[in-house]
């Protein structure tokens, strides 16, 4: 019983937190009244600042920025069977419920005039109201429009020769395409999103813009924001590691290919791929990080 009574004060003394100890220490006299009082808050703040400065100075990761450049669809995609049926239903409803257009009204007026001519119930003074102008029937207009339509040759939606050319940004006009570049990483050539190493004094977006500008094709693009849309981190092989770099962190920035200008010439080191084609060229771990922010528009 006596041992329990003696142990109780010891437990209470041992349970005093570091914060209480520092607070009690700050209340003690330090000899010089002009000295700034010692507090736990200033100690914690100084410790955090020291830790952040140490982390920045001893960072062992190489920072890089990559650009996810997409070419948006140029033409609309083909209708699926259910979309085709729905389109026909909308067209039928439009035909049944819409009002007559000016051309359709003119067709009815011309048909009525012709029927009255055939029935000898036509007043020739109606033609005098138009003066010397030639009367153009609605049917004549339709015939001229039909001739123009026959001479019009629409561009093909599917171009087998171009669609198979993976280096051409003009392929698969109904799909979104993503740009991949062949780059050397650790002595090995890999297909990746265009990337380059971050340099002191620039933002990560500026690094991504520099990565795009370094490509031989000279693409013009619009970047979508200043914040990265994803990050990929990996460690280098042990043989390639150094004291200052044990791995690489790649920050991805989204951009859209701008219109205008002649199409870029095909380059064997660049590929324009659909989302479904990326798995054949990207590593599984890299694909896992890239796939979530690639949208099929």
C-alpha cells in the first residue's frame, strides 16, 4: 500500500508533457530582463522552419514536368445504333409538328397557281404585278440546288492510308489523340509524354512549356491551368542512383493542340495515339498514372 502511494506522485511527474515543461521553463528568471522570453511556440516554429530548410537542401528527388498534349476531335463521331434511331425519331417529330418554311409555302402557292391555270381559272393580271421581273418557281430553285449538291464532293470521314500513319496528327479525325515522344531514360529509349527536367528559377508549368517547345515539330498549344493534373514518382536503378538523386518525380500538365497553320510533318520520334492504343507503348505503372486524366471527348 505504501509503495502505491509513493508511485502516484512519480507517475504524475513523469506524465507532465514537454509543453508544460517548456512553459514552466519560460517563466523562470534568465538574469537579463531585456532577453526575449523562451516559449514552446517559438521552439516549435523554429524547429519546423529548420526542418523545411533541411528538406529542401537535402532533396534527393529530381523534378521533371511533362505535357499531356491532346488533339481534340475534328469531326463528329459516327452515331451508334440507338443514337441513329433517336435521330430518326427527332426528325419525324420535326416533320409532323413544325410549321411550313417560306420555301414550302412558295411550293404550295406555285402548285395552286398551276392548277388554276389548267382549270382556266387564272387571272393574267397576277403576272403583271411582278413587272418585268422573271418569275422563279420554287421547283426551279430546288432543281438548281439539286445540281449544286451533285457537284459537291464531301471529304472522306475515314482515310485508311492516313489513319494507319501513327506519326500524323491528321489521323482519326473523329477521336481525341495524345502525343507521345520517344525519349531516353537511364540509357533506355521509352515512349513517354514529352518531358524535361526542372531548372532553378522557373515554375513547373514553364518547364512543361519548354518540354513542348523542344520538340522538333514546333506545336502550338493552349495549356489548361497552372496546376499539374497528375504526378508519377519512381526510383532509379541502384546503379544509376547518386547521393543527390535517388528517383524522379514527373508532374503532368494538360494542353490542347491549337488550330491554325499547316499540319506538322510526320516525325518518327513522335506518335499520335488514341487512348485505346496507349497500352501498347506505355509501361503499365506509367499508364496507371496517366490514364485517369485522359478524357475521351
